[in-house]
């Protein structure tokens, strides 16, 4: 639980309404939250979708776990408390991006259900759509792909608290979408997501 230290602060309302941004960008802001094991394909799917959407004339942006940990969250490790703070910060950032009208994709393991649900609640309170996508590629596939060699390190005992090996992953109970990247290519996953966004009325048909 984060300690609130900010006191004597007042919310300053913008005079620009959300509808004005929707009209300007010709799209609705949304957060598409990818969760799943390391190597499950979250970032690849998110980046393929980002590319497709930009080609179609939409403003889309990926907030990627590994990338964000190079900057904004470089002071966080992989303890439960640090992972919670990682997700809290990026949940807030995603909400701001979505409020700005951007189709925002986040690609974080985000292993704890409670932390993801908190981010969902934040979006609900802000009347912004939140779409949780469980990239539920089985650990066997993730480990056989092992794009960063981290499963090998974890199995060898050279990397502690690695998600799925000696650290927990709590699967979403009711994600909006489930994608197993063993059988679905990143292109097919991106098309599936576009179709879903159209059905939800977030993207025009
Ligand atoms: S999260 O659990 O806090 O959501 P995040 O998505 O930001 O994790 O970062 C995960 C990435 O960090 C992995 O894809 C991997 O490249 C790297 N990593 C380094 N150490 C670990 C670890 N102990 N557990 C999981 N991922 C790790």
C-alpha cells in the first residue's frame, strides 16, 4: 500500500473536455492491459497491434515493462512490493495516456491480481475503458522460446524470484480476452484485437 505524503493539494480541472480530444483524434482513449509470463508474447503482440493501428491512422502507444524499467521505474526490482509499485505507477500513466485519447497498450507481467484490479478500478472511476488481455501462453512454450535466456538462468539458480519458476503468477479470472501465442501469430492476435475494439465501439468498423 502506497503511503500518501502529498497534502494541501487541489485538483485543477482542465477546460478541454474529453469529447474535444475524441473529435480531434477521431478515436477514443483506451487501455489495453497485456498480462502474462515473461516470453509469453505480450510485447510482440502489443507492438504488432501498435504498428497496425498507426498504419490505419490511429494514435497508439506501447508502454513496455522492460523499457519502462530502463527509465521511469529503474529504481524498482522484482520483490512483491516493487512489482506492486511498478504496476501502480504504470497504471496511473496508462490512465493519463487513455485520458489524453491515446490507444494505450501496456505490456507487463503484472503477476498480482489485486494490482491489476486496482488499475481496472482506476479506469472505471475515470470512465475509461480497460481491456485486460491474458497472454496465456503456457510456461513450457515460454521456456522453450526463452528469448532473453532468463528461464535458463532461473533454472540454473542464477536468477531468483523469476515469475513462473520461483515467484507467483496469478492468472486473471475474467479477462476480456485470452490469447495463447503458441497457436496464434502476433499478426492474427493483432487482428483479433482490432475486431474486438470495433465490436466494443472503441474503433470504427
Ligand atoms: S512485473 O512483474 O513487475 O510486471 P515487468 O513486466 O515490469 O515485471 O518486467 C518483466 C521483465 O523483466 C521480464 O520480461 C524480464 O525480461 C525481466 N526480469 C528480470 N528479472 C525478472 C524476474 N525475477 N521475474 C520476472 N521478470 C524478470
